[in-house]
C-alpha cells in the first residue's frame, strides 16, 4: 500500500451543501472577505466565490493542496467581517477556533460547520447556551449554525498553553488540537525509553509533533544534528519553544514527501495512522517508505506503533534487518537497519530482541 497526499477531489464533508441550503433559507453574509478556519483538501465552499475566501490552514498537505487549487491560503487566520469554522476533531480546539473567530478576527458573523462524527451537535448545544444562534441547518449528517459575536465574551474558550511533564525530560508546552496535547503519548514514551545510549550523528524525527521524541534523542550521546519534520505548523512552533538545542533544525513539511540536503544516519518516529476519525494504516506505511528513502546505506530506524497495525511486512520489505526491540500489549518498538534501494534483495526476517 502507498499513501498519496490529499488532492482536491470529492468533498469529504459536504459544507457546500449546507452553505447552499442556509443561503437559500435567508443567510446573508457580508459582501466582503470570509475567513475560513481549518478547511481541508477536497472541500467545496460554493456558493461563496473563491475570491472572497481567506483560508487559514497550517497542516502542510491540506495547505499545499488548497494553494494548488487556487485558494488564498495562509497559516494564520486574518481579520475578516465573517468567519467560517470548519470543525476539527478536538473539541477543545474547536472551541478555541470559535473563540478566535468571535474575538481576535473582528468578525460580525461567525459560522460553525461540522459533521455529527466531528461532535457538531455537542458544540452547537454548548454554544446555544451562551450566544443567540441566528440560524441553523442540518444536512448530509452534519450541521451549520451561525451567530453574531459582537458583545459576546468567549475569552474563556481561547487557546491557552498546556504544560506537560516528563520525569526524565522535564516540561513541555502544548496546546489544544496537537497530538497528545494533555500528556506524553505512552507509545512515544516507550520508544524514548528504548533508544540506545548513543545515537548516530545525524538524525531525523519524522512527525516530530511538539518535540518529545526529539528531546529524548538529543539527550543521548553522539547526536550532532537533528531534523524535526512536522506537517502541523502549530505543533512545530511548539517544538521550537520546547527544543532550544542548537543541534535542532526545524522543517514545516509533509514527512512522507520530505527532501533533506543529504541522507541521515538515523530516524526516530511514532507515525500517525489517521488524519481524521478513520484509521489510515497507509499513512504509517508512507512514513516507513520515507524513512528508508532518507536514510544512509547503513542507517537505522527506531519506530513505535500500535501492535495491530500492519507494518511488519513493510519494514521487512524496506530494510535488510528488522528487530523487535520491546513490546507490550498495546505497542511495539522496532529497530530497522540498512534500507534497501529499488530492486535489492528479498524481504528481511523479523527478529525479536527484548531489552530490559
């Protein structure tokens, strides 16, 4: 299986259908720019003209796909008379975006749109208790509602730093919406503890998030350069705050497409396996392929993942030697050595080597 970055195709969450219905039923938007927060690749926003839409999207694959489709896209939202919040998976992030639209953007009208699977019903219920909802439409297993934010105080919902502590590595700053915002991910912690005392001179952390695994790698001997590669600009900005080591280099990029100046000697990663609510094992497979591609001939990969994910075959096909370093009932840590180049050899065997 291979992973293909998102392209603008079929609308995965039919926002255009709800916008069309709402405008047919009397919704009037200011005839000026509309800030669209967290749009995804493939979504449509007609009947709104493309020229009026100012997209705010910091996830690199979606950002690049929207740019390629001709939208005006920035990482941060810009002030606008109207703001449309495309509901993300995290409820805390959703409320933070709504508070941002209602406050910092100076909007006169805030629209919130999402699928039932995104939690739109609970968000609607919570907001309806605090604001006068001007209108609501339900269609295509989702809901769109809107309100006038002027005179409404939602500042208690704004994004605020979260402090995460680790006994070995200290404190980190996170924020709602990034992976593992409320605490160290147990799989990442398992990998951090399994890393050897000495690591190769040049490393890459694919999907670095807010920097936990990078901090663990930098605590080992031998590291001279560490590339933190992260698609989510919010997470990468947090990593810049959390990792102040001069050996760290930061890249806002899709890890599956990354091109570094040269090959690296080692890779650490806890690859994601979903971008929405549906599991996408092919995303982890693409991370494995990317790791093999950027590693030097004798390079090594340290990777952790849920035990049930189908990664063993991909690792065996991509590397000459693959070892299970440690595992428990939920997770498994692999070390893979010597990436194969196209056409090289048969698949490697999986060797179990447990560490204390």
